[in-house]
C-alpha cells in the first residue's frame, strides 16, 4: 500500500476490512504442509476428512460439511438449497445478501426473492420476521421459506442466544428454515463466550456459513448443515457453481490447524480486544461520536468529513459506512501500536477540522 505517513508501515494503516490481513501463522503452516506431496482430489483427501470430523466435534453435531472459495458462494448456494424459485428469504434491510452480493442469492436460486425487514442495530427481531411472514399469503406473492441472520452483523453487533432462539421459534412455527451468515462467526463466539453449538443448532439454526477468510485463513468458507438431510445433494450445487476445489486439501487443511490449536478463537478474541481498545480511545476524543456499541471487531464512528479526508491523506484505510460514519475493522493481525497511532491521528484530524471550520 502507498502511504503518505513515512513513520508507519503500510499494513499498520489497514482498517478497511479484516480481509486486508494476511494469512495467520497457523493456517500458513498448514497450507504449506498440505503441499508436501500427492493427495486425493475433490475432497477425498485425509486432511478434508479430518477437518470435517474436527468441526463435527467442535459443533457437537453430526453435521454435513462442505468447503467453498468465498462468502458470496457460501451464502448464495446455501440459501438456494433451501428455497424454490417462487419462495423467499427474509433478511435484515442491511444484510450482506441484500446489499453486497450483486444479486447472487437470487441468481443461484433461479429467482428466490429477498424480503427485507427493518433492523435494530443491524439485527432482525422476532416481531419483524413475523410481520414479513404474515404480510401476505396469496399466490401472487413469494412465499417466505428461509430466515437468514448475520452473526456478527454488518454493524458489528451480536445476536444473543435468546434472540436467535426467539427468531428461530417464529420461523419454525411457520415452516421456515434458519440460515446463518457467519462471515465473522469466530468473533461472535469469542465475544459472547458461548460454545458454537449454543448459538447455532441448539438455538434453531439449520445451516451455518462459517467464515474462514476473515479469521486468518488464506481462502475458503465452511458450510455446515446441522440437518444432514438438507445437504444430501449439496455437492452437486458446489460443482455446478464452480465451487468444488480439485485440490480441496488447500482449502480444508488450514481449518484443521486453526480449530485443533484453538487459533480461531484466540485470533478472534484479539481482534475483538483491539476494537474495544480503539472504541475506548475514540470515546475520549472530543468531536468523535461512536455510532454503535463495539461488540465484536468493528468500530463505527461519526467523524467530520474534513477529518475523514485528513485521515485518508495520511494513508489510513477505512470504509465510509452508515450515514457517512467511518468503519474501522480490526483483525488477528492488528497491532497495539496501530491502535495508538490511529487514535492519535483521529484526534489530530478532528482538531484540524475544527481549525478549518473556524477559519471559515
């Protein structure tokens, strides 16, 4: 990355996404180890078998598990497997499947409609889901078939176990399945201090798309069907969608080291802690307004436009998000020093913005 701040290495300045971080050491070692010879292709290798068994133990469930290249594919083909083309998926109005998947869920399902419900801090509510389910029941309207939850949400907030159970109960009462977009599932588990089982199948979730890339893997997501019947023909969907890796061991082996060594939860806890620390520092800066509680690894703050431009001019990478707010994402690789420098530069940028306003 090119930066105008000569005192800081480029990777310090990356807060746009946890995707910006590289491969964590445990995953990289496993990836390189997988390259140590020949292995069976298309998922018939020993590493893929072992990681599936490891994930089943982690989730305390006899789940059906698949690996795909990215989150868009994971969410889209998982939802397509739960819906007919005349049916619908209920999602938050800011859900990734609604705002950032370029129509992929609709494409892979041959037209299943997304029905959005207003979110509260990024989360669906039981009452909101029920309203969408009962909005219309005539043949002229798509029939709701799936509810999708994002954990953690696009606003960095978390569904508590009771919230998931409540939404799942409403869904099940009306014959709907529950899908979870877990691109940052590791951060949620670490922050909530729960077992993976407690906030998935034990709370009514049927299918989880477990994000690997954001937690430090080189590539790949795991799709976990807690009801094995739902995944009986899913291998065909993976193949048709171009998601069946011939050298599957390179997708699966890094999962094995991450789960077995506890690196997945350790790195997620670190990312969460860095976000908390940044939020605490920003809370003490006059003129910086935290927009949301920092519950996982994202910090959302309202900054004057001039201050945002000053930060970008110094090389800081972040997204402008809801209502013009700035989103700073922390990862497994975020450094303490980066937090200190960022908080300092935010304070300086706001001071410069105030000076500019006074001159005007």
